[in-house]
């Protein structure tokens, strides 16, 4: 079954204390009914600072910095706890402060309705300019601003809505029509907030998923606002309005509304559109809601809590054609609350959970995780709504008991094992099932979770059109395509086949041999293009950046320090496949750190090639023991590794020469120079050393934050090795090397990678370098290379140039370390390096 | 003495507890007359 | 309690006489049930709605309390509510509701 897949997610929070006071309905209602109430007087004392809001553990979870498990380990309540190292940006998105968001609202205003204070723009604009995702096109829309006097008059006399940042009036949103209430300043404000937060979330989704904005075909907005005028009050369309600002030039879209169940409905629609072949890439997105800010504020204030509902929420997901990697949305398992279902909680859970599962021959215990409404209990409990996700898990379990699928005594265990703690803001549609999608995707890609059921529920009766409740659920599962690939038709494989560029300008075996290798890969169904000429390596880089090729096989590439290649070989003794980590490049300048990083790179390469849980062995070379200790601690800390056992009688993780010949480990870890040596020995021994005739070559460069897929072969690589390298390159695309790498590095980091490495350096005899670090001068384009510097001194050499005001970067060429420099500076740099003794 | 029979019943249901219509069905079976039924939503 | 609901409760009590009215709640937990019960007996404790300072003293129960369950058709109760008995903290709800009734209900 060719299911569509969840290719990425985006999650954003915007801290907006000013809007809590002036736009949350609890507060506006109170102000109109009881302008002098104690609540309104008390409220300002309960507003959190941006820093407190950022450090609030559930917020760090929402943007992916703190796992749900880590959050669950923190004792509730959470409002008085802080995350130790909170970060504004996370793997899923960010927590944006109010001042930047005010400017973003102005950017998103297409009708000259938002005006900000001149001085405010001057201080806030540079912040947005420094934002990694705000595009130049968006920045160009920022207006100069108006005088404070004009702003005050608009708010006081012209019905404009105030834009408040840090207690100060910094702008206004004016009405778009004098009479039409649907275009009142209040409605326009609310809608622009929704649009702007939606745009920001889409930008994060684009980055997260790596999809080209031009490849997005359709956007479905699933928020709870309505835009239109008096003749078509809910005319729409937020989706297209947001797509325009986000630069999705080839997309159109529409809005789907179903109260809080909107996102789940929209994802089912998106998955159906993709599966039907109507579109290839569909984004589902929803922005935040001002009305719900401080919704339970009275209870929070009464109980002495901070106003916890001080954030707008944004959510986005990309649904795409099946890539054989990402989790699938299985449309055969959809739960629906129908008109005839009725409203008893039992009937609701039956319709959404047990009916679709029973139809698919499954029991409630066959689903790893359920994601119903994921409201943060810290917010709902003090307001008397209890722990919403927990109540849902209890309902599912209780129904399981009624159906005889579970013993009553097993109820608490079910809730614990199949449930999740809530962490989402009470922004209506935002918490409804979808907050878990980001974590679910990561977990399924890493093989920790096999499936999940996402449940959206909506209170339709609030709209007074029906007494009906609503809900829809869908089923997310680990990609099944890999296992079933033998059954996939040949044409399906070819359409999904990535294009590989081949650039080997100086093969010792001649151009003809390279050409025959490309042809032979083509016969095996792989798409390879030969890049020829003296400048072919430069051309290769351009083609990679332009997306003309998905990956490249090259004879040379200057990888930056931090990146090294993982070779792949069939071992001579048993013909067993083995990954040599690593074979060229430099993972780190410290030997032990490099070996630890090589191990992670090796695991990434093996997983990319379909080995789900590879075994790891460490070659018995200098530094092997220290590397083993660090890897074992990492494994104990949660970066779980499967260690190989030496084939020698005494076993152990350290691998001897015999093990290299036999392939006792899937991933064989060693320092790069040894790896390079072994690669050549193991691939050239059958020819007496002249031609490297077996194996897959030196493999892809892998490193933290390295986003290219470039695989290395040698000038002595024969046709078979080059053809194999093309296959290996195609696997790095189809196996999604970059996503796997991101997941693995994130897991290793979480298990304390950096701390362990730092401790190991402290223990080593030389100790860490004590010299003060030089500051890099402004970045320049570096096109020239300086060779001949000792690898251990490379970073020092770079800093030596920095301290003289010359920008330089370290890198790794095919013959050894290189220092990259601007062509205008090369002579001056060489002279300095010579004087300081780094080159001769 | 019956509590519900013959009474005018007001129902304040809860979306995350027991919703209004479910309570309605119960009370009608006990002979109460439901004069108002509503479901609150805290989230 | 929602302001519109408070308004309706007040109107109905006026129209039919508070002694003829019963309020039945479906709240998800004890504290929320207690607050709603207090609202229709002693008056709105948050002083936000039409029942602020209005002590109607109405008879009020939660649907999960045994007195109500006893009078409801067993099959219908099973179909509509029984599953939630496993989910809600019924004992806590009973404690809260009893306390409010003992203190404020006039009928």
C-alpha cells in the first residue's frame, strides 16, 4: 500500500503578555463587565517574563528541546520549575518574543492596517534581520513606522486595537471598514496574529523537512479563526495568505474548520490528496489564537500561579509521497465520530479508537502510543478540567476493560505505557492530537516506536449550530515500504530514484573506466550523471546546491573539520558487509574524540543502509580503550549501542586484525588514517594493490550539522567500486541520511556526548589547550587552500590567522588537512603561517 | 422519595466529564423533565 | 460556570420555583463539580456572573452520585455513563458535592 508520509513538523510558541491583557476574552469580558475587578488589578503581578516562559519545561518540550519522557520525570506542578539550559530554538521550532512578533505581524499585513512606533521599529527590526528563517523578501516589507502621537490618537479616537509590548503602546491595528464588524480592528488583529504565527511555523517546517518551498503544492489551514467580510463572514483563506508570505509560490490552499478537531481532519485530507496523486507535498498548518490567552487566568491568579496561558501556539506538518523512510499515515485505520454516534463518552471512544482498530484486527494494546488532546495539565488542573490526556487514556483503558481486552487491574499500567504527559498550550486546535507528531516521527525513524494513534476532538456545540460533538482519529506507522520493497513495481522504484553526480577528474585508470562505471550503475537501475572537465568538482558543488543532483560521488572534497567519511566493504574472510568508520576527513582534532564521533558516523551510515540496530566494534588501536569507555557511558546514559564481540577466544569490544578480515562488527571504529589504510588494503588486495576493485569506496562525509551528501572514491577505484559507490550514494538519499544523522547526534548529545569528551580531554596528559581563543574576523569567501599543516595544529593555525585579522577556515582535503582562505589573502596568510612555523 | 421524578432538570455537562446529552438520556429515563442542557468546555 | 449558563439557571429557578428544580452536573473532577454546585446554591464564588451574590439553594447532584444512578434506567446508565465511572474520581466528587449540599441546599 502506497501510504503518504509525515515528512516533517514545525512547532512554534510566541510569548505575548501584552495580548493576554488586551485580547484574551477572559480579560476583555471582565473589563467590560467589571472594569474595577480585583482580578484585573491582580493579573499584572502574575505575568511571566520571556525568560521564565522560555525555561518553563512544557514549553521546551513543545519545541522539541526536552523529550516527553524528560518532562514526565519532572515532578508536577511545573510552573515553579525551570529547565536548566532553555533554548529559544529547538529541533521543531522556537519560542518567539513579543517585540519580534509585532514586526512579523506588520510584515504579514497586506492592507496597511498595522502601524508600529518609529523608535520601536528601529530596535526590533535588527532582531528579525538576525532571525535565521525570516527571508529577505519578508524583511523588505518592514515599514519605517509612525510617531507615538499618531498611534495614541488611532487607539483612543479611531477604534484601533493597541499593539502592546512590555507595557508600552508600540503600535496599532486599525479597522479595515467603518461599518463591517467582520473587518473591525478586533477581528483584523486576531486574524493577523493567526496568520503571522502560521507563517512562522511554516518557515520552521520548511527548514526542518528540507523541502524546497517551490515544491509545496497545497496548504490546508486548520486554525479556529474566520476571515471574510460582511457578505462572506468565513470566506477564507488563511492558508493561501500564509503561503504567500512564506514564499510558497507554487502552492494554493484552503481552510478546514472543525473546532479543536481541525488539525486531525486536515491531516486526513492532506494524506488523502497525496495518496490520490492530486498533490505531492501538502502542508497542514494552524496559527495561534489571541482569544484563548489567559482563558483560565482567574483560576491561576486565585491559586497564586503565574498566567500560564501567555503563549500563542503554532503547528505545521508536511505530508508527502511515500519516500520509503518517513512514518506513514495509514488511511485504512480512521476513526470517526459520526452523526449517529451520540455523545456518551463510551460511544465517543468506541467510534474514535476501538471501532477502527477492531476493523483492522487490532486490540488497543497493539498501539504503542495514543495522542489524544495533549493539554498541559499544569494549566488545566488548577482550572478544574483535570488532566485531559490522562482522562483520555483512562477512557481508552476503561473501554478496553469493557471489551475484555484488558483486566481492570491493568488500567494504570496501560495509561503509563501507552500514554504521554500533556505539554501543549491550551490554544484550542493546537493541543488536539498533533503536538506529538514531531516526537512520533523521530521515534519511528529511530525505530523506538512502531505506531501511534492521533485523536482529534472538537466541541462543535460551542458554535450553536448543532449539539453534536466531533472527533476524528488517524494512524501513524513506521514506514513499511522498505520491508515490502520486493513487491514494489519497477516503475515505482525508478520514479523515486535519486540522481547521483559523479566527478572523478583524475582517475589513474582513465576516463573510459569512469564512464563504464556510470553506465553499469545505470543498467542496475541507478541514475548517475557524469560531471566532466577540469572544473568538475566545482560544478558538482553547484549542482548539489541547486538540487540538480541529490548526492555526489567524487574523487576529492575538502570536508570541514567535524566531517569524516564512512567506508563500506565486503570483508574478505566471510564476504560480510562492514562499515569502516572513518576513512577520510577529520571528525575532530583530538584522537579519542574523533574515534567516538567516528562511531556515531558509522552507526548513521549503517542505519541509512537499512541495518536497524548495527553492532559496533572498536579497532584495537591507540585510543581504543578510552573510546570504548566513552561509548559505554553514552550507552548507559541513554544513547543505546549494541556492541560487537570479537571473534577471538577472549572476545570483547576491541577488535583485532582477524575481526577486520571477518567483519565481526557491522561498524568498525578506528582513527581516520587507519581507516584509510584498511580501506585501501581491503579493496585492493585481490589485484595486488594496483586497483581498488571491491567494496563501496570511502563513503559519505558525515558530521554534526553537515547537510551535503558527498561520497568519496579514490583515483585508484575501479569500475565496480565506483558503481557500488553510486548505489551507496542513492541509499544515502532514499534512506534519509541527513534525518538519521540529526536524530543520532541529538540522542548522543542528550546522553552527554560533549561532557564525556571534555572530561576525557581533561584526563589526557596534554590537557585542553589553555591559550585564549582568538575571535574570528568577519567571514569571507574562502576559495584557496593552503596545504602542509599538521592536523593537530590546524585549529591553532586558523586562530593564528584570526588573531592577525585574516579570516580562515579549517578543512580536510583528499591529501590531508587544508586551511581555506580568501584568494586575496593567500600570500599574506602563507607568510604568517611560515613565520609561526605551521608550514615550511 | 424519588429525587428526579417530576422535577425540572437543569444539566451542566462537561466535555471532558459527562457531556450534556448523555446526562439528558439518563434523567429522562428517571422521569425528570429536562428544561435546559448545556455542555461546558474548559479547554 | 459559564455566564450564559448562570443566566439560564437563574431564569429557570424564577420561572418554575427553586423547589421544583434540580441541577445535575457532569464535571470531570471534584473541585470543578464543587464550584458549579456552589454557584447554583450559595452563588457565584468568582463574582463574575449573574449568580454572584444570588443564593438559589437549588438541589444539585453529579450524575455519578449513587442517589442519581439508583433512579436512572440501568441499561441507559451503563451505555451513557458507566465507562466514565472508571475514569473519574467518583469518591472525591461525592465528598465535594455532599459538603456543598449539606451547607447550602435549601430544598
